[in-house]
């Protein structure tokens, strides 16, 4: 009979034997291990045998105690490890599983199943969107190389990505371009809209792409679109602002709904007014949905196999239900934004000439409206965008948007309304990064805050230092007014138009040549007025590193953070930075593994392109829309009170660069 270490234990048969005497130390016993002649066997006494046994058991207890102590220390240290370290190990494990799968190894599909849909069903009016699932079942091991049937099956749910598409905000080991960087007030970025009880805090902008894209691959397998549209700009269609924000108690009209009548006509069966609805614009371009994914990843996550956007780039305008509806920001109508080629469009040798259909009406075509964002001016909705191939990459372009009812053929094709811009009404602004327009302002006179009655259009071209310039609209407004008058009299009248207008180059305002500057850039296209304080609210971003070179993380910029900021001016003085928040990111809306848990982290690419105010600036809500991974878009609301508390006053004359500092440990 053997003990736990393999030694022979005395059994019942040994009880009749005479115990050995003259015990020797273990070392001597090992040296004298040769058997003695049977006639000269030495016997031990019972007390000696008991003493040896007790000694062995005592040593075993000591070893067990030491092992348990060491194990307790390991568990304690593990308990105090940060979440980021555990997440890093988790990502490494997934990468090892993926490598094993690619190399012919066998892994459990449960570890690769990234489904986490909310079980939400989208209406059939948008196409054959499928419902999500509440639970997940692990596939058998023999099916380890097959992608889960429930990964990314609902196009209206946020996509699942590999773990490397997370920012890694909680990782203890940060790359040098993050750990060595400076941040506003030396504070590490926070999550603006953290998940509570694992509930998603944003809604995906869901657009039906099947009119220009086949979602089945060559084998007939259903896949996600090439992109779901990225960097959306969402605004409220509320025509007036709340009088609660100003002292005079007079509502301010920012949208003339007569310009949007074709939209209301298309929705009359379900809506009597546009005031509760929202409008969004989303670009469908090159995107980075598949960046860094292996062929196995692309198949597992059901991403598109297209290498380029099908049928060219486009921008889609959509109408959405309010956030308090049964499905927040549900898309109820959509149409592609068109360019009417009634004048030369572009400033270089690639410029598009005038184009007419059958020598009569001007042709309307899809166009490259890159990073489109809405703003308001003179009661109309305008779009601000880029078109590098035709206008260069220093200029930002904007046009007023026209809406009209679809033709009979369009109605048959399901087009709810037509939206287009005219080449002849193109205005260029140079030379900032992600310019924001200023149209609505308040002024303080004799202690009364009132709206400026005839504001001129201005552009915030740089956030650091704050640089605001006037925008020359030329005769665009007179054309718009004349066109409306002519259409009232003769809806079929056409006009002869001049070439594109432009603003003289405006350079960045620096305190002195060679003075330091931060790498903050404006993001939203419209500075939102805060009447109660006389400020204009904007949102801006950083990306680190500061260059936009291609890397293992993205084709261009990555690791984005954002800030709120306000600018203000006294009388006719220049605009100055007034308040500035610390940096933040948006809650990632997916979990990269099948644990039904949202990570307290952001996405590696986030771009806030939309900002609006609903209600008043005292107890209303701020609407934020942003792009995720250059692949899809999201929208959510937060109380304006929370934004106001985040904004911190800056000293007179201070700019963003003056507040940049390294994070102190």
C-alpha cells in the first residue's frame, strides 16, 4: 500500500512482524539500501515507527500549507489586476485561437461566437431585415471552422468586430503614442455615455443599401453591406426653439417647413407634422469595415467580400422617429442625395461640365459628398462636405438642399421624396479642418438676450486658436429667393447660372509665427447656439498620433477622443474660446466575445459629425451622432445639463494649446 508520494505504507500484514531497531537518518538509509542478511535484520520499536509516520505526515501538512498559501497569493494578485490587463490576455487568447483555426487546429466555436443582438425587429419597409437573438449556443467542435449563424445577422444592430477594434482605454500597457501624448488638463479620457446594466446607450443609424448593393456573395451567403454608412449627421426638424432660453420669450424659427413639404407629403399617412422627427445624412464611401481582418475574420463576421463600394460613393438622407419612440431613431424614409449639374462643378481639370438630359432638363446624378454634415441658414437646411477629387482637399463645400416630390416612375420604385443640390449654388470655404458654420446668434442688449435678426454666415475654420471668418455667399441667397418666387408662378422655369463661388483663403490665426498649437480639429458642421449664455456649442476631436499615416490600426487617423467647447464674443469683438471640457470617448456598443458584456471602452475610430439641441439649453437634450470604425453610424441624446457641467471656463486669452499636459500617474 502506497502513500500520496508513492511510498509503501505499512499494512495489516506488517503488524505481525517485529519492528526494526537502531533507526538511521534517511540519508544513511539511502546509502545502505542493500538488503541485509535475513539472519542479521535489525528491528524498529513501535514508538520509532509511529515517530517516522508522524514526521512524514507533518511534512506533508507543511507542504500543503505552503501550496495553499502560494495559491492564495496568486488569487489575490489576480484579483487586483486591472481590467485592461485581463482584457489584453483575453485578446491574446482569441488571437491564439484564430491562429490555431487558420493552421488547421480545432477550437470551440463558442469562443469565436460574437453574437449579442438585442432581438429587435426592423419594419419590412426597409427591406428584409432579420430579428436578433437573445441567446447563443456553442457549436460542436467539429464545426469549429464554420462561422456562427448568429454573428452579425441583423443589419440594424451594431456590428461585431475583433477585439483589436477597441480603443484599449483601460489597458495598463499603452502604446507610446498614447502614453507620451498630452491631454487637456492632463486628464485621461472618460466614457461620455457609459453603459448601465449592460444596456446599449446609442442607436444604430439603419439604412437599406439593397437598391445599389447585392448582399449575397458568389456562394449565395448573406453578408453585411460594404459599409452601413459612416459619420452621420442627425438634426431635429423642430421648426422653432424654446422661448425659455431667451429673455424676450419669443420663439426663434430656424427651419421654414415649407421647404420640406415634399417630405411631409410622403409621410402624411403616419405623421401630421415634422416637428417631432429627425433628419440624418450618412456617407457610403470607402470605409474601413474590414481593416486588419483576415479572410477567416471576414467570413466569421459576415463582412462584405467587395473590395470597393458598389456603384460608387453616395450620401443618403434619412428621416427618423424621435428617441422616445418604441424603436429610437427608427428610419422611416430615405433617399439618395443627388447633384444637379446645372453649372460647372469643380475647380480643377477634373471639373464636371454642365449636363442636360435630352437637351432640356439638367441631369441629376449621385456624387461624392464626403463627410456630409447639416447646418441651418435662413430657414433652410444646408449640407457641408468635401469633394477632394474635384475641389482639392483644402476646401470644404456647402450647398442648400432642395426637396421635391418624386416622379411617377420614382414613386413606382419606392422613392419617398427627392433631395438634391445644384452645382450653381456651390460655395467653397478654405482652409480649415472640419469647418463648422455659424448662422444663429444671440446678443445681449440692456440685459435682455435676443436673437440676431439678420445674421450673416460665418465659418469656424480652426478651434485652436479660435478662428472665425465671414463666408461670402455671393448671389446664392438671391438665387434661392428668386427661384422660389419663379416656382410659385411657373414651376417649370429654368435659369442660367454662374460658376462656383468661393471665399478668399483665410489663414489660421496664430499669436505669432512659429507659436505652438494643439492638434485639435472641429468635427460637427454647425455651431449650436446656447441663448441663455450667449455662447455657441461645438464638439471637436483629437486623434493620436497626430499624423494620418497608414498604420496597423487604420488607414488614416485612429484613437480618437472628443471634447465639448464653446465660443463667445462681446458686441463686435472677435470670437474667443470660452469653455472647454476634458476629453472623452463614446461607449463601444458591442462586445468582441460571446460574453454578453459591453466593455467599458471606446472604438478605435470614432468621429462625431453631428450635434444639435432639442428643447432649450437649460433642461433640453443634446443630440450627438457619430461614426464607428469608418463603417457604421450611431446616435444618442444626453441632457444638456450634463454637457454644461462638463464645460469648464478658461482664462481670458487662453487657447486649447495652453491647457495641454501629460497625464500624471
